[in-house]
C-alpha cells in the first residue's frame, strides 16, 4: 500500500549538449564573488574549466578557486573552502566535476554560515543555518548529488564517512559529452552507485506499484546502457541515458510512497571506504549481492517475492520458474552484471581483511543516519559482520 510522502525538489536541472553556455544566465543576481571548485586536471583537459572561467569573466565575476578535491572528499578540503569563502566574502559556489566535488562544495556552502568546525555540521545537522548558493556542471554519472540536498564527507582522523544535508544546488547542468572521457573503471563504479541508490529504495517492506515502476525502469535503463557506455565511451545515447538516470537516484522520487529505507549497503560501504578509501561504487558492487543473499537466507518468506519480482521485471526471468528459483537467480544475475562491467566481487582483492570489521559494524549500527532495525530485513551488528565477512 502506498505510504504518505513529502517530495520537494528545488533544483533546476538543465540537460543537453552545449547547455553550459546557460550558466551565465543562471547566476545573474547571485553576486560577483564566486568560488570555483574542482578536483584534478580532467576538467581542464576537456575544456570545461576554460569554458566556465570565461563565462564567469563575462558576467563580471571575481573568481577564487579550490582545486584538488579528492574522490571520497575529505573534511580538510571543506575547511580550506570555508576559509576562502569567509576571507573573501564569497557570494556563491560553482562546482565543476563529479559528485565528490559537488558534495564538498555543499559542505562548504553549509560551513560558510557557521562559526565552528565544519565537521560539526556533519555530526549535528541541526546546526546548519544559512547556506551559500551552489551551481554545478557535472562530468560524471554516479552520485545524483546534482539533484539532492546531501553530500558525503570523510574524516580520516576519526575514520568516519558521513553525510551533510539540506543543501540543494540552485541549478545543475548536465551535458553527456562532458562524461565521454571518464575511464571505463570510473564509469563502472558510477554505474554501480546509481544501481545501489535504486536498490536501497526498491527493497523495502512496503512499496507501491508507481514507485516500483520508477525503480525497475531505472535498473533496466542503466543495465542496458552501461555496457554500451563502457565499450563505446563517446556514444551520446548511452552516456545520456545513464547521466539522466543518475540524477534521480537520491532525489526522493524512487522512494515515493514507500517505507523509508536506512540504506544498509551504503552504510556498510561507507565504513569500508572510510577505513580503506576504496572507490565507493566498487565497494557497493561487492557488498550488495552478499547483502541480498544474507536477506534471502535470513527471511526467505519475506524477501523472495520481491527479489523474484525484480528478476522477472528487470532481467526478464520466466515467472513460471517460481518465486524461490527466480529470487536466487536474480541475486546471481546482479553479481553477474557487476562482474560483466569489470568489478571484482571480493573486498580481499583490494587488500581488505577483517581487522576492522568489529569497529565498522559497531559504528554503522550506532552512528549511521538510518536505523538498521528498519532495513528490508532488520539488521544488527552481527548481521553487518556476516555481510562483511561474506564480501571478503
């Protein structure tokens, strides 16, 4: 039965070839001092950096920069960004790059109006007040940060990877051509992230026919076009379909009318990448099939019908084979898909062992933003440990 819901999406999404030229129009009225944020050299190699700088110059902006924002963005980058913002009375932020750059920029935007350490805002969301406006031009299909209010930040000192919330971009520009040069391994990791966002909201105790359809369409679309985008990276159709899909992963649409999910696989993966700095999407691709299998083994009567539905509607399995057979096949098909796009299915391939599993399981079940008691199959510390061990 469909549940009560609230859906608020204030971000202006602008999708299509060449639409970065509209950035000048979008920023009018927001001030003249801008912080331009980006990661490594890829935005310069594809010409996006020069394009955006020229647009900002034409609009009479004074540009300050924060570069070197890493995947799994670190709190140190946030602190540096906040320092620049406060010392130069920045009016707004323009983020160019992938989701990590945008997540970091959102945290900076929140920290701009706070007198203490920006990490406080990750731990205590209620302290977030006035935020700087954020605009972005995306170069990767993955996090969906361009259409949601959250951002994930890592604190290496405390071994925590948690989210800061409530900062929706004013406008997000998505041109599939800017994703053409993303390497195959990063494309695969981004695809895994999109799929995981969908799984986290699809596999819940109570759904609705409407949002089941949203989720299943997302999964079919990404699984169809992912291999094409990896094999032929300049295929506009494939890159475009995946980029468009990525925006809807975390905006609330997929969870419309559904039981809220604590996003168990994301919580577990955040623990792994906080300790080991493994690529987020890769960690999710490894953990997710093992979580699915744990769910099926723990409560088959509850979860088998949903996994079977997924197998039939996404992979085209034959309903005549029965619920139990199709539930098991759906899990194997999921692992098979991740392998097909080049992602290993073991954490040990990345030098990860069980040394810190106890600390990870303890932390995620006490500090994660969602309560694991309300997962598709309720989880405790021992359950998290079982999934982690199965993923080695």
